[in-house]
């Protein structure tokens, strides 16, 4: 029996969350906005046939989980925040691969935002 790898993606764009993030003293006491853009591999074939939420990746549940986690976090680096969010998604949801962009709007004068973009997958996903 062969395994089919799907390339369907579910996305969340510009999810804004307040949190403590940064290395400077003032950043450790004042919440800032971080913005997430997320693409997740999800096989939506069954859901497209059944039209039922239980047969797909529920992006509202993903967003709620990330919001709750990030609001309570106090990381110094966006790199750490991005990795922890990726770990949550891969461990708690039926996602094999994700692309995540974490931005700090206004963190550098003259720029709209700065941040990191990462891609992560479960081990063995997409291997031939």
C-alpha cells in the first residue's frame, strides 16, 4: 500500500497577539504585538467530501492554542517563540509540515516589522 503525500495547506494570516518579548529592560515590562503568518500541511480531501469540521485541520483551534500560549510567554527572542509555536503545532495537531513567520512590528525604526521565518516538519515527512 502506497502512502500519498498531500500538498494542501491551511493558513492563518496576520494573527496579532500581545506578549512580553525582547532583550531590553523596557521590553521585559511592556507587552508588545507579535504577528504570525502560518501555513500548515493538512489533507483536506475528506473534509471537501464530507463538509464536516472534524475531517480537517481546525484553524480556529490552532489559533486559540497559539494565542493562549503566546499571551502567557515571556521569551527574549522571536527565534525561541517561533520554535515553541512550531513544536506545539506539530505535536498537538494533524500537521506534517509548517511554515511560520513571526514578526515584531515597529521593532526597528524605519521598518514595518522584523522577525524570523521557519519551516519545520515531522521526521520522515515527505521522504521518498
